[in-house]
């Protein structure tokens, strides 16, 4: 009966050689029918029972095998080995156990091709869906990790596409389409970026109009981008980011007016301060440029603003101030690349150290106390960064650094 359509019931001998079941598997199935337990069997026999139970709709046996195999999943190797069986036999518990291991090992598991092929294609998503594990939230989480790892990668694009396929509600489609537009923009695939941003706009995501304008601008349609931002400002309650965006497509006095309006409406936007500061440097007003960038750093510290101020200090030959800012930004982002991504921050630290007075560890403690007392967070971060370079294992310094970052 296991071989076909019950024709064997008329035969004196039944051959099981073509049904894919070993004698051990058949004996285990017979034993399970009496004990309702698979714990005494070898894993390969349980896998046979799982395939047998799934093929012949033996739900009780399938659940027992599924639970047992799920309990064996405890590391990446076992998860990669067993997940394929789970997907093939639609074993909910086994696939869930493997997914837990993959998610615990993020982001490193994202670089394992045997793991990513389980998520990235449409067929992979459909297989997960049959097991009850393909969800918008899962793909949203995976795509967020992928964007943080490498926004331009093919993996990021495929995960976001699967995220879009899982989107059912309006807000989910808005998010998926907008993020796909942002990734395509970063990849310089401007036509596709415009397509995805327009898809988000069709779902009534107004902010994606900015993406449409940016994509049009990158494709050489500057005036169309400007007109689109004009319409946005006219049709909706204006916000600072709208004027900031429109300034990208204008020049001269009109650009400056838009940037001042953006600052008035939203003082937390950093681009207007940076643009004005750079314009002042071009006019050889370096001191005024430092004052301008100080306005945003005073309440919103970011690596790019600190880098800009560091370059201003170098122009002023204030190497101590430049070194302070570079050390502070490396505390915020240890892998930060300066000078349009061509120079690592640590390299600039080495260059600047030769132009400033060298501090002993005792000097560092004194400077840290002074800056901590005067609530100079950037100065304090710079001193701690200097001290950790000399004594990386100092837990007290790590603690102080974490307090500063939290503040």
C-alpha cells in the first residue's frame, strides 16, 4: 500500500524497494505505532519517518518527528543541514528552530550563501510561507540588517523585494517601496529608484515625492525636480525639509533663502548649516564658518559635522582642535572614512599628533577632569579616545565613554 494504489493487497509478496523507505525506517514506523515516541531512533531514521509521515498524512508521527528534529538544532551547522529537510517536508517547528539560529547569528549569517538562499528568491519566500514563516516583519528585520551591512548589495535589494511581496497593509507597502527607492538611488539606478518612489506615492506616501524629485534630478531633469518640490510646498503644510530639498535644485539667492527658511522651520536640519559654513570658507571667512557649524554641533553632534569642523581647524592651523574633533568622531563611528571615503580617521589622527603637544596618561586624566567638569562632551570623548589608544583594556575608561555617549 505504501508503494502505490493499494494494488499490492492482492499480492502474496509486496516489494518496498521503490518507495524510498529503508527497512530501519519501516521498523521504526511500526515501533512508533505502538509507543508514539521517536526519541530512541537515530536522527537519520527520524528524517525518514518525517518524509514517510508527510507523504502519507500521518500527522501524529509528523509532529513527533518535527519536535524531535527541532530539538537537535543548536548551532549554524545543524541549522543549515536540517532546514532544507524542514522546508521540503513543511515542518513548522524544525524550520522555526533553524530560523532562530540564523537570526541569533546576524549579521554574520547574512554573509553565508547557504543561509541567504533560503530568503532571497521568490521561490524561497514561497517555501517559507508554506511553513508559516514568511512574514512582512521577518523580511523587514532582515532587510534592515542588510541595509546597515551594505545598502548597495544585491542581497539588500532581494530582501526588500520579498518584503514588498509580503506587504498586505497600506503602510507596509509604503515602507517597502520607499526603501527600495532609497536603495536604488544609492546604487545609482535612478530609473528604478523613480519607479519605486512613484509606487510609494501611489500608496499615498507623500514623503516619497522627495525621492521622485531626487531621482529626476539625478537623471538630468533638474527643472522637473524643482517644479515637483514647488508643488509639494504649495499643496501640503510646508516643513523645513521641503525647503531644504528644493534648495538642491536652485542656486544663488534663491538657494540661500530656502536654506534659511529650512533652518527657521526646523533648526535640527544639519545640511543648511554645513552649506553656509562651506560657502563662508570659500569667501575666506573661516572663523565665521566655525561659528556657523558650531550652531548645529551645539545640540546635534554627528560625525560629518565634526569632520567638517576638523578641516576648518586645520585651515586655521588649530591642530589641537582638529585632533579633538577627529578623536570624538571616531568614538561615535570607529570605522569612519574621511575626505570623501579616502582616508581613515585613525590615519588623520597619526598625522595630526605630530603637530600637537604629547600628553602623558596623567595629563590625560587632568584634561578629562577639566572637560568633564565643564560639560565639554566632545572634548571628553576625545581625551577618552586618546587614553584608550594607550590602554585599551581599561574598563573604567570604557564606562566613562559609555556615559558620555548616552549623554
